[in-house]
C-alpha cells in the first residue's frame, strides 16, 4: 500500500495528501480523552457486575456482611428498614430466642394428648386446645423469623441468600406447613393432616444451632 506524499506548505505545516498535518495532530490529541472516558465506563460496568455477584456490604454488630444488592427486587442494601432487619436476624440474642422457641415447641409435641387417635374424632381434649393456642403464637414467631430473613438476606439468587442454606430449606418447608394452623377449617382434610404431622421436623433445626 503506497504512502500519501508529504508536502511542505508555505506556513511550514505538512500536508498528507489533502489532509493538513495540524488537523490530524488535533484529532490525535483528542483520542486519549475519549479512550479514558470509555475505560471509565467499562470500569463502572465491571464494578456493577462485581457488586451483583459479591453483594452489597452491610455492617452489623461490628462485622461486614454481603447480601443481595436488591432483596426481592425492591429493597436495596442501603435501605434503612432492611439494615435494621439484618441487624436483628444477625443478633446473637435473636438466635438464642429462636432456639428457645424451638425447644418449647419440641416439649409441646411431647406432652400432647394423643388419646384421640385411639378413641376417634369424637374425643375432645381441652389440653390439646390450649396447646394449639400456644402453637399459633409459636407459628407466628417462626413465620416472622422466616419473613425477616428473606427480606434481610434475599430469597435465593445471592450466594448468601436465605434458601442457599440447607437448614433454611427445612425451616421454610415447616413454616409453610405451619400456615395450616391459621386455617382450622382445613383440618378435616386427611391429606392436610398428614402434612401437619411433618411439623415434628422443626426440632431438627436445633442441630444447626449447636
């Protein structure tokens, strides 16, 4: 490929073909600035991608934890409500309280009156009715814990999300079953009664606390 002739003009500037050398130099001077802006945009995209993978930093109890940037696609990690929820669910005393509630729930399963299974549905136990009332309170506590952790940690997408922990899978399953306690009219269905018996899996959560 032949080069364009270099011509010396009267004002001392070179011409390359029909293009003035001075004009070309001006374009070359502008090139690094455009490259810098382009690199800044690329760096910004890389940081945003890394943040989506790593998560947003949240400080709680002297530690910095990384959670999903937007929990449930609506609450960012800078959201004041979400920060307070994360502070609560990562508080040691909150964890101890949940363990205590699990212990109470386990004791209630052991002291329940199962005479009705022998005598039929016509058997009415006042003791069991009182236990069921207490069970509603415990189920509400477990439900609140589940909702708080989902809001704080995210549901499933981030690596530190709620359902990325096996024990939380068990917890989530038991919480869904416990929702049947709030609809006593569904107790007449035998298939749902079988699901309610799976609540005995809840004490297994205490293994994770040890």
